[in-house]
């Protein structure tokens, strides 16, 4: 008899989390070893409430739409879990004949994934748990990069390219763009891909990996404005000073969540007040992870791939692992997948390495551009200027 | 002998101002009555400094790129002008054998255009001045709508559609999106086009035409959250209260420019503080007018059309007018152009009429949707949800 499979989404959506779901569902549908295919509605919370969506017989036509659907088509959650929740989960899985469990998510979700696997082993239950990597922030360890990042990177690079052209034609002096990624600067860094020749790329980039100094920032801006009328600065939402204190102080605490002001407007205001230049801040925020228009093609492909590979892995008896992407050797870009121990991934935040940050600490290196380029694909159009 | 022509851009760029330039240049190139084709570099300031770009012999290949170039390829300005500047302009135009003058811009630019025309008439100079409508904010009078608006509308509607799907899949409770248009709510209103069926459209829309009350806003939000876990609110950047005072107080004054804080984060903070719900603000800002990816096709076509018609008009001896768009009669969308007296347009701000604002003053009417739809074109993809 075939065993049932469940897929669960955790954390914030990306532009391609539904593409991974597409990979899972299309592959699982075709494999005879899989019986029912369930999704937990709205993440682990849905699993604990036995709130399942039966996706066994969804038509291929509807599945195709997943590749162009933002958010997550089965919902997601960030519910905190207690120790007893894992035992409860196992009871529910067994009750529904579910042997294969796929968690799609980032660090927090991989932690859940690892703990469930541990609990299964401890209780000697025949359940196979697998992680599918997903994070726009690209902060998952071991995997070369995570599905979701390429599209977020393409969004910021394309938007900044277009913005740079706008700013050049009507100097607003300083535009500060806030990029996602509170602790890891991958998306912020990706804005450098806006223009290989540099003309329509950010003039300054500030990464959360580098302690931020407002004085230094103002000096950098003043210096850039000596030779250029309008500049574009891209900053991570999570910049902090050399003591690790956030530049924009947390303004509210509601339950477990801390709310910060927007660093884009904070720094724009600083430029106006301290330097007397015109400035404004922009914060596309969640639009960057929801944009289907600016999905990276390779990101969609790889998201589908890790979904498929996760199903294959549990069917082959793999357990307690996450599908990771590794680059193929040679000059042409390509990836292969491996299943890595989830314990090496759980709750570890991968930051931008030093060789990707420039010497002045206000930009990225050629090494980063080379690393990032194949993940993002084509950025913007050819443009013309008569100035 | 052929007479020379000059084109001048004023005010902020739109996603299609270069498409109008394409219309002007391609048509002028082919007409024997036009000699040299100049552009004033960076707007009227360039004209006053005799800083001209000679575009007479630009290749067709380069001109094609204009349609996919954001910003303005000849620069633009917001230079304030004095009375004597107009006389100086006339001297310069005559010196360079320029008989045809095309101004592409919004209210302020049309004011310049009208004043130059007046000065020419007063001095009895044989110069023909014509306005090309352009404003993402859509606040130019008489014309049914202005090139630039359709693309800005498509940007906000598509982005909000994708955001609504994201918010539905992971309730963040309240996301406040700030839309451009400080005094006129056209772009803010256009966010309603995100989804005809309403599921992935904004839950609340606040227009600058309606006096804003924070109490009423909080009540609206509370009410919506009774039946929905996550809501999306779109607000104009320029909301003010019933006494006309901006909701977000001006924080700095630099020269003639006033700087306001971001209303998106102000209202998100208000929701957190007063209602205790999670909330965040997003502000795509200038990205919305620079996005070539989300250009409206019809907007590009109409931008080219008004450029061409402006050249035709000055060659036919029209003077002191602006090309306006009027809708054709009948059910199928189509426009024709007329040349309207620039005095009827100069410095007049067209706001959203009452029949486009819903009864509760927190959304738009079907009439608006019907009016706006053909200008914007296709919004987003078909999406799938299994929830």
C-alpha cells in the first residue's frame, strides 16, 4: 500500500516557494509509492489542528499556475512550537498514514524539521522528514544559495537600475533604497548587479555585516556628490553600529515582535539635516518577494528542482536532511543537489563573507558579482541617454 | 529653408516620457519642414544656457531604445523662472533659428509653456509653442488622462495584487502601501484595479481628496480585521485632515522644498500603538514611475501619439496649446487628440471627481474602475490558491 505525503510551508513567502510546491506535487502525483498528497493549511499550525488540504487530485492546469503565484498557495506560519507539539504532530501523522513529511522554509523551519525528525527517531516511528530550502534572504547554511534569493535579487537589481536612470535625469541628490535582509546582506549586495558598467548601479551599498557609522555615511555621500549630481544608496533594513545596536531604534514591542522605524527615511532625513541636500527614502519592502514579474527564471527552475529532489529523497529512505544546491565545476553555471544533515543547517544564519565586501566597506567586490550573476539572469533593458 | 525645432522636458519623469520623445523625434526627422532637431539638456535651464543636444541625426536603432528607457534621456528640470528669462529664451531661440518649441511636462511646465507663448506674441515673434501632456499623477486638466498615468497605475495595481496574495498567505495583519500623488488621488485609486473580484485588491483606500481622520482609519481597520486576518491599505502620500493640515507633519524645510515623513510608516505605527496589531508600511516611491517592466502598453502608444501630434500642430501653425486626449464615443476604448488652449491647463490641478469615490470615502466606485481599466491593460497573472 502506498504511503501518504504531507508538505508544510514555514516563514515568509518568496517569489518561488510555490514553484517548489509545484515540484513536490507534480513529482509526487506521478509516483506510485505516494498515496494521498496533503498540505498542512497555514503551516505547522494547520498540521497540529489536522487542517489538511488534499491535493492528490489537483489538475495539472491548476498546478501550472503555481509557478506564477506569489505568496504561498497553501498558507504558511511562524507559530512557535513547544516540545509536546512534536509528539502531537507524530500522532497526527500516524493517524493519517503519513510517512513522508516535507518542510519548506528557512532557518526556523529547518529547526522544526530537525526537531520533528529527532522526536520520530526517539519514538522509533517510521516517518521520513525532509527540508526544502527557501529564503529570499539567502541566509541558509551549506547550500550555495537558496531558492527565493535569485528572484529577490533580480527585483532589487532591476528596480535600482531603473531608479538610477531616473535619478540621473532629474537629480534628487540622494535616494536611499531600503533592501530586505535584517542580518544578512545578500539582497542589499545584489543591487550592485543593476549595471555591470556601473553607471546605473548604486553609488553606495551598506551591508548589515559591516558596523554602520552615520558620520562615515555622510562623508561617503558628500564625497560622491562632488562628482555626481544625483546618487543612489542601497541599505539593508537591519544596519547596526559597532556595538551591534540598530541604527534605527526599535520603536515598539508587541508580544515577541520588535518594530523598527524605516532606515531609508531615517538616512534620507539625516542627509537633509546634516548636509542640506535634497534626499528621499524608498522602501519596496514586501513587494520585492511578491513580484512574479521580476522572478528569476533560474530561481524558478531550481525551486522546482529542490521540491522534486525532496520527494525523491524521502521515497529513497533519506531522513533528517535538507536538499542543498551545489555549483557544478567548470565555467558554465549549473547546479546539482545533495542531501545535507539538517543539524548543520538548523538555526544557523549565513552572512556575506568578507571577500564579497569591498575594501571601503560601502560596496561589493567583483567576486560577489561573479557569484551572484548566474542566479539572477537578465537585468533590465538596454537604455539610451542623449545627455 | 527648414526651421529648427526644440524639445524640452520639465518636472519628474514618467515611465513613458521618453516614448513621447520618441514620437517627437521620429516624426520630426521625417518631415522636410523641420531642419535641426534640438533638445534642451536638463530642461529650461539648458535652454537658458544654450546647452543643446543635436538629435537631428540620431539613428533609428537608438530612438527605438527610448521606449524602454526610464527617466528622461535628455534630462529635465524644475528650475524656477523669472519674467526676464522668457525674453532671454526668445533671443536664444531666434539666434538658433528655432521656430518650433515643444514642452513636455505637467502643470508647472504648461505654465512655462503658456508664459513663453505670451511673451512671443507680445514681442511679435514668429515662434510656435506647444505643450505635450505628461504626469504620472494624472492631474492635468481638460485631457481625459495624461501619458505616464497608465503605467504608474499599472505598477501600483500589479504590485498591490501580488502583495495581497502574499498577505493572505501569511497574515501580517495590516500592510500600508504609500502611493504617489500628493494632492490628487489617481494613482492611489488605481490600486483598486489589482483584482476585479476584490479578493486580491486593497481592503481600504484613502485618497487625498477626502479629509483624513486617524480615528476613522483605525475604526475601518478594526472593522476589516473582524472578517479577515490580513489586510492591505493603500494611502496617498499627501493625506491631510479636515483643516487641510498634512497628517504627517512637514519635518524639514530646505530652500523652497518641504520634506514630509512617510505616511506609510506613520499609519503602520499608529495601528501597532493603538490597536496592538502587527503592521508594516511599504513605499515603492520613485520605483513606480521608473518601472519599464510594468509599463502600460496603451500608455506607451498614447505617449508616442501626443508627441507626434505636437510636432504636427506646430508645423500647422498652432500655438499656445497643449495636445489633449479625448475618448472616442462607443463602447470600445480609443482616443483622439485635440489641441486645447494652454491657458485652460496652466497650473490647474485636476482631482478625482466625487463619482469616483465610494460612499464610505475609503475606496473607489465602479465608475472609476471602468474609466481606469483601459488605460492600464493586463494586471498580473492568474493565480491559484488551495486554501
